[in-house]
């Protein structure tokens, strides 16, 4: 009996140990299976994350190529690929947040489709054109007062904050002091005689029949600009310590802008783009005379001739311009009727009304030949986009009012100066005048009209895009703190 009990104890112990061994082995196998699943899940999640990141990198690479970026941005929201199939590694979607900010969301899939990861990031994107590089460019002298404002685009922002979106002007002012003389550009008709054939052309500069500069009369001829640096809001030197106030010499204005826009269809480009003879030629690659002839008859240009008898004010004419028209050519002074101005939101005790051409969403390119904006003291004339001031050319006449010829050549005189007081530009202002000045008025200083220009690269790029110009560069910048992965 005792032996039977011992045998039963041994058997029970063996069974228990066998069960324990089996349980231990099973548990170890289970733990190994869990570890394998964890490792497989980690691998598949890593694989999905890598694929999702590839989708983000795809979009970033597109933003670095002009043609590809333009096509994508013109077709937002953008999704690639359109449909997900079992072998699709990722699907990325691009949506617009603001005019120059995108949200990129990418869903990555593992190879077996069991795992997915979602990555989201915001980016600033820029499609750049050969736009003006400064808030104010002149082909002559500049006379700016301390009460005026030349802003490089950083108003209210620190330099680092302004540089981050890429909207700061490379230069604050770019000028080219020159003194134009009377030019002879038309030949006397055959058989005509000139009683003034022996007159010295240079002597006409001081005659009453010429258009002499009076706004810059206090400046020494050819001495350059008269600028009050207190009017300039922005760093006067760049990060390398070079001055941002530049006077261009030897007709070297810089890169020629693209002339593929429909507004220049049929206009021959200038032959020597490396030595443009004027600011206009450097900006657009064509002469003003050829462009003017095109602008006067183009259906894509709003042509307003204020030199002819017209009972409608210039401001009323401008209100008739179709929103789809992006280029406006005004000949003569553009008089602003107070009835066409609207109340300003600015907290100012002096100026409480304004007349604005263009908007940030629909900027305009405005050319004024032989004139300026003329408005009451309490009204500011604003252009959002680009304002280009072109001097008019007149015949030189004798004391009898007849056109003057010298050696069979008809004599002409170009306007010398332009008063920009009271004008405001959000974008860039360019002037072809020998003297561009913000002239002090004869009224009390409390009613003084001030000049203001603020560089806005985003507005200029939007304008050039609307005009069909060819972009020259595309790039992006990640928005700090927007990366999300889950």
C-alpha cells in the first residue's frame, strides 16, 4: 500500500511538471508570437511612415520646379494618386490655406496594407517673377522728405519675421540720376525750311519754350538724390553690410523681365538687353514707344485719355474698368473726384478718404504718361500693384507757336519732373522722370499730402502671374511648428 502511494505521488508530480513545462513552453511561444507581432507592427508602421514621408518629399520637390509647381498650384486641391490600389505606397493631398501657404497631408501605407501613417505639414510657397526689386525705382533724381514713407515690406514686423515669408525688398531705393536734354526725333518734311537752323540746341534748355525741372531746382545738377533717410523704414544695409540705397550707373539696370505676356504680343524686344537705355527697357525688355502703341489699341488694356475733352472724371473712368483688366494706361493727369473716394479706416486726423486702384487679390499695373494723380488734400490716391510714371514728350515751339526745326530736324522736349506727393503704392513705384519729388505744398503742414510706398512682393508676383509673365523661380519654406505625424 505504501508503495502504491509513493508511485501515485511520483506520477502526480510528473504530470504537474509536464503540465507546467507545457504551460511554460506555450507561454514562451505566446510571448515570442507577441514579440514577433510587435516587431512586425513596428516594421509596418515604420514602412508606412517612410512612405508617407515620401509623399511629402514629392510635393516639396514639385515646389522647387517652376513649371511643375505652377501646374500643381493652379489645380488645387491637388491629390496624388487619385485612387488608392493595393500597391499604392502613399496618397498625398495639397490644399491652400492662404494665398502663399499650403497644407500638405500624406497618408502612407505598408506593403501589406495593414498599417498606415498620416503626416501633415504647412509650407510657404513662392513662385517668383522678375518683378521690381525695390519699393521705389527712378531713372533720375529723387527728392524725398522726412514726412514721406519708403517701406521695404517689413512694416510692423521684425527683420527676421519679414525675411521668413520672403517678402522683403532686396533694395530700398534704386535710382539712376540723369539729365535729359532736348531731343531731335522727327525730320522736317521735304521742302520745308527752318528759320532757326542756326540756333544752338543746348541754348533751348533755358528758353521759355522748354519743360525745365523745377522740383529739383535746389539740387546741384547731376549731383544725385536728395533723400531724407528718416523717410526710409527698413535696414539701410543688407546682411553682408552692403548698402541697400543704390544708384545705378552705366545704364546697367539688371535682369530683363520676361516679355511672354500677351500684353507684349507683336512687340519686338530691344537688341541689347545687357545695356538697357532706360528703366522701362530693363523692366520689360521693350521700348516705351512700342509698348504705348500696343497699349492704346489692346483689348486687354484699359486706355484712358484725359488729354482730350472729357466730361467724365478720371476716377469715374477707372470705376468703369472691368475687373478682368489688369493693365491700365492713363494719358494726362488723373483727377480724382471727391465723390468717388471712400472713407478710410485709418485713424488719421488729416486724411480720411482714399481712392484705390486694385486690391491684394486683384492687383493692377498702372501707367500714367504725362500726368499724376490730382486729388483734394483730404484724399489719398492708392495703387495696389505697380505704378509706372512716364514723362510726356512735347514739340518745341517758337514765339509764334509753330513747331521748331533745326537742320531739318523737328525739336521735342520731354517733361523733366513729377510731383508724387499724395500718392500711395502697395507694391512698387517706378518713375522714368529726371526728377521725381514729393513736393511740399503751400498750405499748412497739418494738411500736407505725403508720399508713401510699401514693397509687397506677393502682390507683384500675383500681378505678373495675372499678366501671363513667365515665372523664373519656385521655392518653399516649412512653417515652424506645423509638422504632425500620427
